[in-house]
C-alpha cells in the first residue's frame, strides 16, 4: 500500500465524516427547543420543624448497617 492511496483514503473519510456531522447538525438544530424555566412555588414550612427523630426504624437501620 502506498502512502498516497492511504492519504487520499483518509481525506475521503474525513470529508464524509464532516459532511455527515454537518447534515446531522442541520437536521436536529430546529427540532429541540428548550422550555422556559418556571420558578418553583414556595412550600409552606411549619415555623417549628420537628427535625431529626430517632425512631425504631432509624435504630434498626443503624443496627443493620456496617459502620
């Protein structure tokens, strides 16, 4: 195999790859549109939260976990 045929083959594959990439980009550029972001509504949080509570379920988890 000569280097001339190898170079021409590489150039051909590069051109095909660039053409396929450009066609894909052109085909998909108008398809997807981002939806406008909405701001989340405020959640009613009680003034005094109970916070962390050690329950039977939590104790069982700590007992079974390998710490």
